[in-house]
C-alpha cells in the first residue's frame, strides 16, 4: 500500500499503481471504471487528483481528476506539456502544483481545469526529483541535493542552506513550526523554512519517510 485517502466514508487505497475503493466500510473493495495506473493520488475539497497513465501507453503520464469518489477519472492537463517526465503533484494550500523533471513546474488555481508555468529560474539547470508542500511553504528537491523554498506559491525562490537537508521527504505543521522529515532526521523551522534545527533526540533511525501530527503528538515514520 502506497497511500490511503479517507473522505466522507469513502476509503481509497493506492496499491502500487492501482486504486481500490471501499464505500460501505464492509470489506468489499471496488476498482475505478477507467483503466488508469496511478503513481500518486491526493484530495482537494471533494475532488481527487492523481498522476495517472495507461490511456495509450503506461510510459505516458497525465494529471487526472475524479469528482465521483474516485470511481471514474478524466484528464486535467489543459496547459501542461505532453511529456513523459512528470514527477510529482502536490497541494500547496489552495493551489495544485505539478513538476516535470527538466521542464518546469506548473500551477493550477481552478482545480486542475487549467495550468500555467511558474518561475523556476533559480534551479533551471537542475533536475527536479520531487515536490513537498504544506500551506505555509513549497519545497523543490533536485538531483544535485539542493533544496529550494517558496512562500508565495512558486513566484519567488530561495535555497535552503542547512547542510544536512539535501532532500525533504515529508512536511507537517506543528504548533507554530514547520516539521520536515529527511534522510538525516527530523528538522524544525520557526520561520517558514528559511532556517532549520534538528530535533532528533531519541530517534534510533534518522532515515525519515513521513511525519504527521495527531492529538498534539508528532510522529515520524522510518
């Protein structure tokens, strides 16, 4: 299982590149009607979004959208390049952002109906490996181990200079701090990601894959 999204009694599980859907909580699982293979899914309000392939060839990937509890999916790629290098899709507060390996980042403010390119000049010569976001900040990981931050939805960028942070894998917001999970442990920022300090006392494994907050407690998955 790669991902689970629970919304209004519907459980959507991403099992490798397939989705399974449970709407009755009775242990019976269905599948989307479309023959789409997924590499990521997320939920914005009542709409599911994903990176999907399989319309013609599995290598071709698209942004797809579902308005019926993930049962059927349609393309949502107006304004996006028709390339095979789509690497990520995130929700940055109220906006969707998707990234291509070497062809930039695109933003949608209308739930994926249209997309427009954003400024990627500070890391134009680098390959993008992934995006991570929370409502307060957006981060771009690159293959060179350099991480860039934007606090205005991608209009301007600065580079994260903490030497231990070469890839941010997960973000969460805890009290007044942004918490990041990285391959070198858990880090906290009190200035929307400009500076960072480690909070690793007691961690036996610093290879952090995910972070989350529940009932005022911070969790780190290794």
